[in-house]
C-alpha cells in the first residue's frame, strides 16, 4: 500500500471502530540516527533524520472527557478519563498516545476542560528495530491534539511534550532526539540538534546526488528502552559527570579524558569516553557533510560503532555481524543505530551495491544461525504533518 492508501485506510478503520468520521488523519515518521548515540540525554549533539516509514493517527474529538485509542497492531482498546489520566493509569502500547494527553496537561493544558478524543493508529515503522516507532506515535498524536485543541504550540515544544510522555508515562529514560527528528525532519536532510539549547539546524545530506543509499538491517532482536540496560547506561553517565564535577558530559572534552580515567572506575570511564568521543564524531560528521559531502563520513560511522560495541557495550552479536558484513560487501560505513541491545544497523552504501549488501548480510545471518534480518532502504523525509 502507498502512504496515501494507508492514510485513507486509517480513516476508514476509524469510521468502523467508532461509528463516525474522523476529524482528520495526521502522520509522523520514524527516524534513523545517522550518528550521535546516547548523547542526547547528556545534553550533547545528535544528527538524526526522519524516514519514509510513518505512523498514522485518525483522530476525532468527542463531546465528553473520555479518550479512547485503538490500533492495527493490537486488539486492545484503551480508555481513560482525561481529567484523571496519569502515568499510573497507563500501560502497554496505549501509554504512548494517552501519555501525550497527560504530558500536555503537565505543559499547562487543563485536561478537565478539554473535549475527549478517539484515535485509531496504524504504522509501517518496525517495532523494536531502533527506528523510533514510539516517537512516531507520539508525533502524530501530539500534532493532532495541538490542532484540534487549538493549542498553538511550536514544534520544539511538542517535541518536549513527547519526551515527557516517553519518560514519565511510558517509563523510558530517553532524550529528546527521537521526537525532535520526527517533528522537525525535512526531506533529503538531517536535523543537527544541540540537546542542551534545543537549537536545531537542517543539514543537507546529499545521499542521492552522491549515489548513496541508507540500508537498514533490522536484526529482529527486539529491544525496549524501558528495560534496565538503557537506564543503567544513563546512570553511569550521571555518575561520570558527578565524578568530574560537571553538570553533564556535554561539558567534558576529549582533552579531559585523561583526568576522567583517574577519578572513576573503568566501566564508568568507558561509558564517559563513548559519550565524549561520540559528541566529537557528530561535529566531525556535520563538518564533513558541509565541506566534503557524504562520501567523507564512512570512517566516522565505523568508529561510532566500535565505541558503542566496546565502550558503551550496547551492541549484540547480530548487530556486529551486520556491520562487518555490510562493510565487506561494499558499504562505505556502518554502525548500529538507536538505543542498542538489539534493533537495527545502518549501512551507507553505494546504490549499485545495495543488493550485494543485502545478500551477504542475509547469508551471514543464516550461517550464524540467527533469525533472518529484514533489510530495506530508507529515504530522509519530511516530519510530522496533517494528511487530510
């Protein structure tokens, strides 16, 4: 189905579920993080881009204070009263859309005075692949509610609302990168985000002009940011910042790493080293894209994966195999993307070698006895929008 077909189907499904037409259909994309992993909650730099895999939300206001949500990926229907909604009353997939309503309430919206809503959600963003299916849900819902409740919030504010929902309603201690990419993305470009100031710039990627494609290798090893590994890494970063007497690891440079080694244990040091050097790699990637183009960033992507594998220890054997085999098949650079402990790798690949990369990685997974990966290309795309 085309994206227009999916949007039309979402409206039809809403009619079937709720017995009335939707007010409209809104969509938001998943994202690929080109580089800058686990830097966002350390107030550092990230460089994600929105992708041509999206989530659609057909939404219609109600005449009472009730919110109901359904989806194509779950048989469960969730229902809450907006006046009393809170993190303790939310669980499962519905915590993402309903958590947005709660987070808007935390942003000054009087939920008791708002009309409730029905929402039906569909998506072609793979779940658990590290492509931020969660932020896509949040982006579509927050854009719809901002419009239908006539809130007039700007997109950086909507991104902060999405992050609050993910942190508190879902319980995943993520930074603001995913929501920012989903809401601020632009076709053929990446979002260069300073996670301290929340200032963003659009950086041209130039992949198509350079004859390059981004290949996604979904390992099918599902991950969850709400589980312990992600939270433990964040705690290590906070401990490292405290040991150095700084507000966050954003305040630590590569030149400070010798001192860092002296004041913390080896594991914490390696966590800190990843974040510090990853910030430097983001800046180097932006500079290379602007000065030399995308053919110049392959080695930086490779170095990022090594750092995540060895220092931050968030890779898994499937991701490591995907990266090695993609590079051997002709990708100019490859790395795992997303929070880690599963999910997907990306490979920046000459267009004429995409099939070669696909075959080689698939064969390697089969020989290793791993579940067959899903391999596809993505295109940098526009952010959240109203479809109709």
